[in-house]
């Protein structure tokens, strides 16, 4: 029913929509493009949403606008409201039915969630006082608000049921996690704070199925480190399962998940290790694919070893590093209608940081023990893996990119998985999004790159297209004088480019065809 309503809203503009391919919005006093996005019905683009400051009412008050567009950039709805200049939009997201906006109001000392449907009607609103514990959680989660580099770090969709915010908690010597659930369908909001026996429990969002939130939780008690897949039912507010491998089983660190098309089971892909391995220090043994029921029961597993299965396609070191690529972080798992499964990954590795080494040398000469890290992270190539119905890897394709570096004081740490999560949260990877057609016979994987050639020097947007039998590549050269720029998915074969010009107070959007 909800999808029918969404489709009906955009069909109202069908007569005029095909003529529109660009849009310019004036009086945009402030906007962060990370809080704009696409509206999807399944994998199909149905429109876009924008949130920006549209006016200064007086010294203490601003006017804000929520703009909803159709898939061809026609305006569907303007929602304007006035509020304090001390209101900050922390994050925004779309869940398939509603738009969610999480605000921090420094005047009222509240955290406010507002949800809108595609007609622009507010369907739910929640407000919570920011007490001392909440203030500490927010300080750990949102250190930099006014930038366009980071992605949504803490707010995630629960399919069409609502949203969840995931916060780290550091209290009384324990490090754990706290969840705030906002259910638009039931108009309910509730909190969940993990009560773990372990002193350390770091949680990251893995995904969601109908009624179930899935978390990747790393726990540490004394010297023992374990990885867990935790399932929490957001209707009953209870933990459904806590899956971990111990003893003679291969420890497994989940990286990405999807729902199995035929059964509704949970398909999880990640790295597996030798029994009794230290998952923070030891090298992984390969790529594992595990299938679980929604109650947490293991249905099947497939192990693809670095030295056996993967060595057919890559030169692999004994530590599971691919030559010239490094380790793999999985961005997406794609299931086509003919039963094939594709995994989209990106390489990353640790490299020496000449500046960091020099700074440390100077620090030691000056009597300081350490001035920073000796290494930095490097993002390498895009990798496409094809798996058979038993989830064994049958093909591997590498798409070369110009490597970019990610300096961080934490690069010297041993855990490759934790470093990848940090890089993902800070937008260090080049992967952008995946789009599929309605019958799942084709898809496009899109990513950014920087080209240095005689013909062009600058940012390039790439699309790897699969048509059911093979792959082809398209690209757009991106050159802009905008203050900030963002590329959004569009209908098959196109992308939407958003540019904000701060001096002119103007936001431009245009649809471009991939070459």
C-alpha cells in the first residue's frame, strides 16, 4: 500500500516530468549535500529530497526548506518552517516509505526526529531531552557537523518501518552501545541500551530485515576478542540471537549482509579466521558466506580461502593480502534473477607515511615518545566477485583506480576490519552506490576516481554496467567551480549531479547520461 501511494504521488506529475532534466534553486543560504538523497521504490529511483536553510528571518531565527522532487527533477512539494538558528540537522535518511530528519536543538536541549511522507505530510514526530548521558553519546558520535565529507554515521533505516540511531556509550569504565528506535508505522519511539558482560562491546550497523535489526558487535573481555552477529527485534524490543564462533569453529567477522531472495534468510559475507585466532591481530583465512534463519540458526556456510579459491584470480600473500590491492571491504551483495550473486568490494591497505615517520623522528629527538602514526591507509582498486548458488567464488574482475590515501592516527592499529569501518564512516572509499532494474536482470555499480591524463585531469564518475551476460564501463568527467558537489543515482544510464555555490546562494541539479 505504501509503495502504491509513493508511485501515485509521482504519477501526478507524469505529463510534465519528461521535459525536466535540470533544476536551479535560489536563496540557499546553507546546505550540506550529505543530508540530501534519493527516494527509491525497491531499486528504482522515484525522486529526491533536499534540506537547506532558505532564509534568515531575524537574528535568532532561520527559515528552513524541505524540497521533494520527482525522478526527473520536477518539484513535488516545498515544506517551509521557521526555527531557531541553533537547530542543527544531524542526519537525514529515507527508508522506502518516509523521510527522517534528526535535529539537535540547543535552545530546548532536545533531540528531535521528524518524519514526512512523500506528500510532504508529517507522519510522526519525537522529541527527547538531551541529558548528560545523551550529551556524552552525541559528543562521541558527532565530532564534526558542518562538513560534506562524512556520510550518515549513526542513523539507519529499518526498511519501511522507521529508523534507528546507533551510539557508542562510555560509562563507568565500560564501552558499549545505545540504540534509539523511531517507528513511523506504529508512531512509537523507544531506547535500547546493551547490557553486555564484556567490558568492551563495539557495535556497527549490519542491516535490517522485517522486524529485525542486525548488528556487527566486537566484544573484548580481558585478552579474549570475539565477533558477534546480534539480532534485535524492534517490535518486542528484545534480543533474538547473539551468534559467535568459538573453540574449534572458524571465527567470522561480518562485513555486509542481504536477505536471500528465495527464502527470506539472512545472507552474511565477511572474513573468516583459523580456530582460536586473535581476530584483531591475526590474518584472515579467506572470505566466508554464511546463511542464517531470522531466528539465528545456521543454514549453510561457504568458505573461500585466500591460498586456495582466491589464488586462482589473485596473487595472495600468506596474510590474506591481495597483491597491489590489499584487503577487501564489501560494499554490496547483488542477487540477479537468474540466481547469480555478485559482491562489490574495494581494496585498502596500510602503507608507510613519510611525513608521520619524519614527525616521529623529530619528536624523539625532542624527547617525546611518539608524535603520531608511522603509517596511513591507502584505498586501491574496485573488485567484482561472482559467486555460484553455493556461494563459491567463480569469477573475479579488478577495475583499476588511482589510489587515494587516508591519513589517520589509528593506521598503526592491527585490526584491518576496524580500520575499514573507520574509513567507511569518514567517506574514504570511492564506491558510491548500486542500481538495479526492476526485474533484476541488470545493474550498475558506481564509483569515483581521479584521472591524470593528457585529455583530462580531475574527478571522474564511473559506472560498471552488467546486462545479464557481461560487463561494460561508462564514465562522466566532473569539472566544477561549485563549493561542494554530490552525485546521486538516477534512472538507468543516468546520474544526477548536485552543485552548491555558496557565494551565489544557489543549488543546481542536472541529469547527465553516462557515456
